[in-house]
C-alpha cells in the first residue's frame, strides 16, 4: 500500500466514523467526576538502585526477596547481562514504608 492509498483509506474511514458518531451528543454525556485518572507508570529499579535508595538493605537480601516472590520482580534479558528489575512499590510495602 502506498502512502497516498493509506491517506485515502484513513480519510474514508474517518468520514464513516463521523457519520455514525455524533460528537456533540458524546460531549454532553461526559461527566468529569466519572472519568478515571491515568495511572502513574510503575517504577522499576535495578538491584543496585534499590540498595542506593534504601540504605541498610544488601543486594543479596533484595535478590533473595525477589527469588522467593516476596517482592514483584522480573528479569530483563538473559544470562549474566540480564538485569533483575524490582517493582519499587512492592519493595516499599515489604520494607514497611507503605
């Protein structure tokens, strides 16, 4: 599909959508109180970053918590170069900050 064909297709699609959806009607039904706020992105930390942010906890302890499933984590990558990423909120709950 060429760029011109894609543009033409999108224009036709938007025209069809405009035929079936009355924008003014939707705007009148919108109530800000019912709107949900977007969730903040989950902050993930490496093990080293965890030890820097939370003094007194070792890298070994964080690894053990992650391996036992006591804190939310996942491995990004494989082998020696793969990093274990820790969910900051989960770690804070485990340490009693939340």
